[in-house]
């Protein structure tokens, strides 16, 4: 993953250049500086957040080191699934997909798309709104409003960890300054010592500033940005479902409805018109068998 490569480049660039300039790595090893800066940042994070935020952060951290599941292949599966369900509903009536919607784990339609079935949030979003479509008690406008509210709530929830981590990144340089100031105070309290001792104490104090800035802009801030990009991807896939279902509810045939959904995707993940058309054709053929 790029985040690993980025962290390695940061480490090699910073510490490699330091050694290349004649620096001694041992001088940077100040464990209590790590304890002071890291402990202060952790304490501030705990003070500013609640258990829900902490749980969301612990859940989100492993994701930044994994490849995002929302790639072109998944979108192809998603749009094929939506086409099959909507085509079946258009051909045989909405009630014919009720069994698929109520028990997607047992549905032969969903079983054809294991990546979608494995994502419980996607399955829940699809089935919830198709269930409302089947009920026939809500207009497309009302369902769109409800979708927008859910998407907004989803974005707020998944953004909690990245925003909290960004605040920590902003605070780390200040905690580094705190560590440096304490080191300088210690050095000034030893003013009666030889110059060599004072120089050593001051150099150790400056390590705090260095660590705070490095941790903030080299590691924590990039991690927060990676989380936010993953959040945007998780929102985009829901927007794809939303646009497809609303297009169908507004009278467009399934093949055009999935084309509406294709248009909201990012360019590097969006299948071409020909790719989608071929995939839909295959899905249609499979559905007739």
C-alpha cells in the first residue's frame, strides 16, 4: 500500500539525510520525549472524545493499511446486481423480489455477487430502500429525502475518526514545543555545568520539537487523510445505489438506471459505457437462465 511506502520514504529521507550530514542517531533516541509527546497527545484525545469515537477510530485504523474495496470490479458487480433486481421487478412485478430483499443471504440473486453480499452495509442500504419501493407508500421525492438524510448521517459518523486524528496531528507540534521548553528549563537549571553538558541538554531538548513536527506531518496527518479518502469512497458507493434506484423509480428502464449510477462514480473507478453495457448484457442473460 502507498501509505507504507510513504512512511518508509519519510523515515529514510529524514533520518538518512541526518546521518548523511554527519548526525548521530543515538542523539535522537530520547524515550521520555516520546512518552511526553505521545502521552500528552493520547490524553488530549481521550479528553476530547467519547467511547464511541474511540471505537470508531480503532475500527478505522486497520482500514488505512488495506486496499479500498470500492474498485471498478466491485462497482461492476454492484450495478449488475441492481440491474438484475430492477429488471426482475420490472418484468415480473416488485413483489417477485420480496424474498430476495427480505433474506439476501438466502437469495440466489445476491449469491451471484459475493463481494456485495459480504458488505453488510451495502446490502442493508439496498434492501432497506427496495423494501420501501415495494411498499408503495412513499414517493421518489420522499425516498430521496430519506436517502440524503442517511448519507449525511453516514458521512458524519465515518468522519469522526479522521477529524479527531487531524486534531491530534495539529496538536503534536505544540506538544513537541512543550517537551522542548521543559528540556530548556532543565538545561537552564544546570547553568553551572560545563558547556559540553549544557550543549548536550539543549540538543536533547530540541529533539522534542523535532519529534512533534515529524509525527504530526509525517505520520498522523497522512493517516487522517487516508481515512478521509476511504470515507469518501464508502459514501460514493452509496450515492451510486441512490441514483440508480431513484432513476428507476422515476420511470427509467433498468439499463438506463444503472447508467445514471455509473455517472456519479470517480473517473478512475468508473467502468466505461461499453464495459457496463457488456456486463449488464451478461447479467441479463444469466437472469433468463
